[in-house]
């Protein structure tokens, strides 16, 4: 639904009624108001944070678990909603995560109260759903020489080892597919039961079926809904997993299909974006009866500490492991509490109501009306030509959905990787024998390059006033000596205020051999720059906890099993429904907050009488935006908020009030007199509370991303 701007003031009352709101109260005559008053306003509050409170219904649906009532004695595999409920948050307040690391939490103004709706599917629905799974899949295991060859995670579970010297590999599954299958010569003694097959079902098809049939359970699929699935224990049960071989899993430059990889079989999926945002579905399913997935190390039931830091790493094991004493470290755990943790940390914190990584406003309070995707390709000698590794228009097309209300453009400039830039680049990955980057000059934080880029971005911004430069540096390097062991990219902050600055993207021999180009990486890193977090690390509001896939929340890597280019598993190349919902909510409150900031400037300039009429109209526009927001029409809400912001900004400038945007490249020197020693890396560097940051992508995550 697009609400036309024409006649907004005249149509305000009728549109408000159509959206469920009350007519605007009658306003006093302007001459009755004191000079500093804008009149009675519903939404706009000069100088304050723009905030929208939303009561969000979250459906939690049990398909296949034995449901027990409060007070009943439950088995380890029974689902008790009362126990699950104890794990869930009542509220959430989203923050700008990276700026919050430099001081108090910086709220975005998107506040939620959750209304949980617990539903147990009747047997008739279960029968219909599992019949769909049984009929729509295909057996993907292979019998050969008396052994069953499976995907890598299932074989690793049977052996309790992912070491390829302990599992056997076969390549002749299909003539046209060299993705290997694996077998365990002798199952480990501590697993509850051996996996003997792998019935593959398309994950997106399951998501669609659940959305198409949710009405049978009284559920509106446009509401945020988690389906908790258990096929195990039924006579028609098949060992199974979810596959993702489709156009979205094909690398944009190299055409490698990551969906074919054995390591990309999942236990969850959802978040496929809807073409019509007014009827967008918001579904994520999680199936603990599926074969354990490689992505979350759920196959490993033997080792409590995965990374050697002497801290227990929490995983969600296959459902048949619950209630058995064979598993060496998790036999006493209960599935209701574990499912509650998945709903809390993954579904709610990371997918449904995630916090922003960076400020969506970019240049407050003068938010950009034109974003230029600036691609600076640093071309190494004999590196592949630019056309084979970057598709500028595809990058722009995929990014502009994050703010479709402004103008977008793209520029590609190609220069040789030499001179000062090459010297600075070498110091990202210093070689022990490289005199230019001896230990005294090594610069893994990229400070030398940052200073060069800052000057260049300032110069380009001055040459193109009115454009926001979203600058991405692309290092196309064929030097086999470059010791980059899998770092694809980084989104860089200013190191002082948590403001986004630029992105770095790398294509070195190991990465190109693994099937990567630049296009998808640039979209991912630019997604960070524009506010998006990963679906595997985020913030829990009630616990004031920034978390990622390690320790008590090691299982949250399952958040990557969703339609999102912000995942690490390469199964999606575009932004999913949960990305879009979050972005449009951030934009709605950002336009409101920055309108309030502009009104404070107006008040400080004693220009209130000159803008009062326009502000009253803008307030009505923001009220319409809030009504659309409450109906989960987030795209419409952001569109209306953008219009309200334009009304306020236009009136202020017409009255002669100067409104300037924040320019990090001009201000950074004034914000700190200390050398910038704080790491600026965001992706793939995971920020944690405080000034010290640690690598975001662990070696284990990198191994999974590059896994066959």
C-alpha cells in the first residue's frame, strides 16, 4: 500500500480513520500560542528520541512434541510451554550496538512488549505436515560397500569426529555433482542411535507450506511465528535434513552453488522476503529431529568445550539424545528449556526484533537523500578483470531495498594496487620476511589505510555535495604469498564514536579458489554499514547482553539458517523479511528522532512561528506512520516517516535554519586527542562490550564457511 503524498494535509483525517487512529485534535489558533510553541503535537517532541511502543504477537507452535501441562511430570523430550515460557523475554528495546560500545546504550526508539501465543498442533495437522515432508523430499544418502554415505554432519555425528581421516569420503554420488558424502566405518559408542539415512526436503518449500496452512491453526502468518518441529517417535519418521539448492545459493560472480555443499544441510529456515510487504509472512521453523547440522556443531555430543577456552559451549543436540545417559555431557538437559533458549536468543533477539549494528541515520540530523555506492577496486597485477569479480548494478539493486525512499547510484573506480595503498594493504597481513611490514610496522587494525581512506572520502564528498558516499574498498590480489586465511570483509567504524565509515573487501587466491567474488561480500558488508547485524550475534535487551556463538549461546549459529545475505553460510544473496522489517522500523524512528532534532534547532533559532503550520502537518504524517507501524506495515511506516521528515526539514531550511549532517571524516580529529588504537573492525570482527574487541569470525566459523 503506497499512500500518495498529494493532498496529505487534506486527507490526513480520513486516512487516520482508515488506519484505525483518532482524528487529530483541533489546534489553537497560531496567534494564541507562545512564540516558542509548535502547538499541540502527537508524535513530534523537539529534542527528544523518537519512540514507538509496539505490542508484538509471537506465535510459538508445537508440531510433533508430546505436550504436557503445568505440574505434570515430563520426559526429557516432552514440550512443556510453562517451562519454555520461563526462558522468554517480556520486552525488548533495540539499540545501536556499535555506538553503544563507547558509552551508554544508544536506543533506536523501537520498543516491544511481547504477547506470546502458544499453540499445539492437533494430530490431524501433524499427520498432514509429516506426510508433506515424507512425500516432497528425496533420499540423499548412498549405500556403497556395506556403508551408508551421508552428509558431513551426519557422518561426523556417527563417528563423533569431523576429522576426514576418521570418516570416509565418496565423490560419485551424482555424475554432475562433486559434493562429497561421508561414511563412518564404526559408529561411536556414546551416541544414542546411528543415523542411517538423509531424506532431504527443500527448506523454502517447508516454510511456504507452513505459511499456507497456518490458518488451520488459527494463526496469521504475517505475525511473527516460530514452528518447533519434532518428527522423531512417529512410525513414518525418516532421518532427514533441509536442503537449499536454488538461485539464492549461487555465488553471484563465480556461479558456485553453495547449496550443493554437504555442510549446508540445515535444521531450520525462514524469513523468505515477500514481494507484497503489506502481506509479508514472518515465519521461522526449527526442527530438532533433523539430522544434526554442521553449522552449529550439534553433531558433537562428546565434547562440552569446543574451542578450548575451558568454557562449556552450549549446543542443541538431536532430539533423540535427550533423556539418554550415553551422551557424555548433556544427558540431563530438558528440551523445553532448550527450545525456550532458541526462541529467546535466535527467534526474538536475532530475527524478529534485532538491534541495529550502526545508526541507520548515517548523517544525523540531515539524513541522506542520495546514497552513492562507491566501489574502489584496488587491482593487483594479473588479477581477474573487474567484470568477473564485481557487478556494480547488482550491488545497488540489492542494497536499495534497505532505503527505497531515496535516490541511489553506483560508481566503480579501478586503480592499480600499488604505492601507499599497497604498502598499507600489506600491513593488514604482514609477512615475517616483508621489510615494509616488519613487526614494528605491522598494522592489523588498518590504521595506516584508514587515514588514507579518510582523506580520499573527504575529497570525494566535497566533489559531490548532496551525496552520501558508501565507500567500499575492494582488494583484488592474486599474490599467493598474502597470508589471508579466509577474511572476506570488514565494516569499519571510526574507533571513537561507533560511527560507520567504510568497508574493506578482500579477494585473495584462497578465497577465489573457494568460489568467492566481490559482489556478495560487498552487499553483506554494506548491509552492516547501513545498520544490519548478523543473524548469529546480537543483543538481549532485558539481560543487557551482547552475545555471539560461543559459551552459553554457542547454539545461536542456527540463526544463520534463515534467508539473509547477512548470514555466513552463503545460502542467500539478498536481504530477507526479518532484515527488511528491522530496517524499516529503524528508519521510521530515525526519521522521527531527527525531525525532533531539527525542531530543536528551529527553536534555538527563534523560528518557530515560521514553521508551525508545516510542523503540524508533519505531525499528522508521523501519526499515520505510527498507525501503519502498529499494523506491521513497516515499509509504509518508513515511507510516511520519510515524508514527515522532509516536511520538517524543508520548513526549517525555508525559514533559514541551518541543518548540517554529521560528517565523520571532518569531525574525527576533533573527537579524540588520543591515537586511534581501538580496533575498528566489525565484520568479520565481533564487537564485545568495552573498548577491546576480539575476532568475530572464529577459526571454527571460517572452517565451516569454507567447508565442502
